[in-house]
């Protein structure tokens, strides 16, 4: 599964699985010009792909294809989020997303099919 496929699957899952507010901002792709435009608009490089707010806390999910790892700038912003009191998980499957939600105690109303 590509990272883009995983991103779509996670978005579909979250739409059905949780009631907490969440969003996604897929900032990758679009080339250098799009990257410069987003940076000029204030996008922070490395921000997690999925953002969830529950119980007054920020949760971020960084999606990666199997065998891929966060880049140094992603790890740096993830550390900054943790320092500020948020939580971040790197997930490579729907099961890992569900595990993160469970660990964070974000209520889940629909489970993935086993």
C-alpha cells in the first residue's frame, strides 16, 4: 500500500470511527512552487498528516508506507509537539492507527475488520 493509499484509508476509517474533531492536511507533492506557497502561508514542515483533538489534547498521526521512516525535520516537529504536551504516533497501517487511538484513549465507535 502506498502512503497515499494509506492516507485515504485512514481518512475513511476516521470518518466512521471517531467523533472527536480531526482533519488532515496532505502537504506533500505539488512540486517546489506549491511547497514555497504553503511555506509562505505558514505551513510548518514535518507537521503530522492527521490531526485529532480530544479531551483538550492534540494528537498527531504521521503516516508512512511500510519500510519508510520520518525524516529529520519531521522527527524534530514531532518532538516539539510532544514537548508542548501533544502526542504523535508514526503509523504504517490501519491497525497501528487504531492502536494509537486506543493508547490515547480516544473513543472509537467502529473497529477495523480483522
